[in-house]
C-alpha cells in the first residue's frame, strides 16, 4: 500500500468564521461542499480538493494542546505576490531561506496560532 498524496489537515477551532475568512483571504482557499457530520465545520478547497477541514468547538483548544503537529505547509509560486498579500492584510510573517535546496519558506500563523509555512522554489 504505497501512499500517493497528502490529503488534508483537520483543525479544531472556536473561531470558525474568522478561520474560514483568514484561509480565504491569506491563502486563497475557498469554502466548498462538506458532508453532514452532525457537528459544525467547514472544508476549504485548493482547486477541487478539500485540504483544510475545520471543526467548530465550543471552547478554543489550547495552543500546543494534545497533538505534536508543529506546522502544515503549502507549496506555491509568485513569492512577491504572496508577500504583497501578507502586507496588504497586515499578516505577520518570518522568512526562512534554505539555500541547499533552493527554497524560501514564509512562516505565518492563522488566527488560532497554528503555524503554517508556504514554500517557494527558486526559479
């Protein structure tokens, strides 16, 4: 059973509307169809694939809670355009350069404090 792709990340939040808006405004993900699981949430799509699953909670889970996932990452193009998006939305970020593999990482945090980085290859 070889793996073929990473499917999605599931994030619990008490700030569902703010999270949907942020992932749309900052990363360009779009809300789309979601099965009725009997509890509120949203699926955010990259193209035709739901890559971020949000689950509404009554209270905000503690940052650094009961899982050890440190970050999730996306690959992208147009580094200058993305930096302009961050600046226009006043999103704090940290740049990391990994010369040995020709990669620039832009580290950002969503409204709940989840760490995300967006990777840009040289060229």
